[in-house]
């Protein structure tokens, strides 16, 4: 697994801080030691596949946001929106879609 330097550790730390989790608490939730998490955030160590998937799940991150670079925040934002949409019912998704269409029509 090829990780771009600075991307993985930064994404994990940012998401952890946004969720108001300490390194100790996140490590406990993932099932690793705090030292292991510190090494992942500083990129002195690479995660196993299991740890990678667990971190992504707990922090509500997509794997591509952890493994690929985005030159702007657009792709990351789209990924977060998609993850939110996945938790919505079909009815809720239709309402959101209608709202987006209305905003786009208004801006024309």
C-alpha cells in the first residue's frame, strides 16, 4: 500500500481532533496502543489493512480520502457528502436532491 507522505497521518489527526477524540481514546476504539496511533499520525509506521478500515469507519472517512491526494477540498467534500447520503433514507435523499436542483435553478 503506497501512502503519500503527510496525507494519511494528517487526515487521521484532523478527523480525530474534529471528533474531539484523544489519541488514547481513538487507539482504544481501534484496538491499538496509543504509541501505535502516534506513530501512524506521524507516519513513522504504516497501518495494517484491518487498522486502516477500522480508522476509516470510526472517523467516518472514506479510504480514498486517506490514501489519495486532493488538490482542492472538492473531492474530500464530495466524499463526506456521499457518506452522509449513505446514511439517509431514499426519501431523504430525494428531498436533498430536490433542494440541490432548486439551488442550481435559482443560480441560473
